[in-house]
């Protein structure tokens, strides 16, 4: 499995380093000596940031080159966030925040 699609990590530090810096307050959890993410919590943080910037779900999905349904599933924690998509979301949200200034 490619590194950017992993959902568990051997150390807490490895888990933290995989996340965008704005999710730094998020705490990965340890399960059976593996560090994992609560995808529902991460999706909720992404949704809150998206709403705060005033970006619609469809608009963000279009910028990320994914379907709105897939983004909705990610935000609701129904699917795990591939780290590649999490970084795409970060880039789109950063651009949106800069334009709002």
C-alpha cells in the first residue's frame, strides 16, 4: 500500500507527520500498538474549515477533482481520508482563505 494511503502508523510522530499542519491539534489514537486516525473527527474539522471559508461542498469537490458525494462521505467519516486527498483539501482551503483576505 502506498504511504499516502496508509491508515495506521507505528509511532505517534509518524502519524502526526502525515497530517497537514492545520490539523496539528488533532490527536491520533493508539489501537493494538498502531496509531490510527478518527476519520469522522478529521472530516468534521475539514467541513468546519470549508464552511468557515464560505466554500460550498460542490465547489471544493470540483477544485479537488473529486465528486461532491465522495467529499461528503469523507467529511462525514464514512470513508477514510487518503492523505493525498487531505493535502488536496488543505491546498484548496488555503487558497480560499487567502482570497477571502
